[in-house]
């Protein structure tokens, strides 16, 4: 069935270091992969996304890579700052549907 | 332009009571969604409406019903609330045309069922 696995569930890094979160999806026909950041008590906010015809996308300190063959995609945050501390969710839009399936989230802590 | 709005923000129910969660969007989006968020479980899709007049089940539809009242509004109803339905509920919307796939979320409704 449709599934998205996300690892790790928690991640602690020192300020200035890089953080990497990985997701694997089940449906090879999936064609859109967003990443959301959710701060405590707030709604999820889109931070970056990638489509299946692109291998990598960058936006300042944030990048996403997609490996269609292996069916996984990753979020990379460089030069982490305390305000990057939040829960991050990956998701996949399953082709031919309107359904988004989310990963279970990664709690990122950036230690000052 | 308020985006996606939800009411109420917080609700306490007793087991067996019913209630309706309201969601509205003013972005002229075609698709709307209801998710629940539980600790460690991420966001799970309850129901969605691809376009006005259609609704479909998501991953966890049992115990819920939905109504796509018009293009702007999509409501979620709990007919007989259970403690297992204690959660944070998020509504979202999406244009779903022209290659635009971004979802926009509402602020959420915190529901406690005693």
C-alpha cells in the first residue's frame, strides 16, 4: 500500500552543523515530494518541494535531493541555527490521486 | 485574504457527543483535506475532496463523515465521539490545477474527548 517512511525520528545537532532527514516512499509513480516544518503549536508550513523530473533543488540553506530509482528523498539543512529547531515532515503525492501521505516526522534540535 | 480558517480552535467533548469541525478557504482552491495529527504518528489523511461535489476516504476515515458544502467550505463531523478521536485536526486546501500541488494548512482544531 501507499507508505512513506521517515528517519530519524529525532535528531540533535550543534549550531552550525548540517542536518539530514531521509524519507522512502512506496509508490514508484509518485511525482511530488514536499517538506514541511512545524513549530510547536503551529500549523505545518511548506519549506521546499521537489517534482519527480528534478534530482535536486536548493533554497538558501535548505536543499532536497530525490533518487527515483531507490525511491527516496532527503532534506539537507546546512549551517543550522536555533530557529531551525522544529518537527519536519516529508510527504509524497501519489500519482493519479489527490492523496498526500506523510512521514511520521523528525524532531530536530539545534543546540547552541 | 485569510487563507484557510478553522473553527473551533479548541473543543472538549464527552464520549458519545457529536460535533462538526468547520473549515473554509478563500483562495479559490479546488481540493480540500482533513488530517489528524497524533504524537509520533505524523499527519494522517481522514477524508479529502478533490473538487466541489466529490469526497473520498483517506487512511483513517472510520468514525468520521464529511461534507463539501461548496467550493469554499469542507466540514468534518464526528457523530459519536470516542476518546481515540482526541487529536489535533488540520484542514488543508490545494489549487490542484496548472501543476500547482502545494497544500496550505489551517491553524488546527484541538479536540479532547473525555
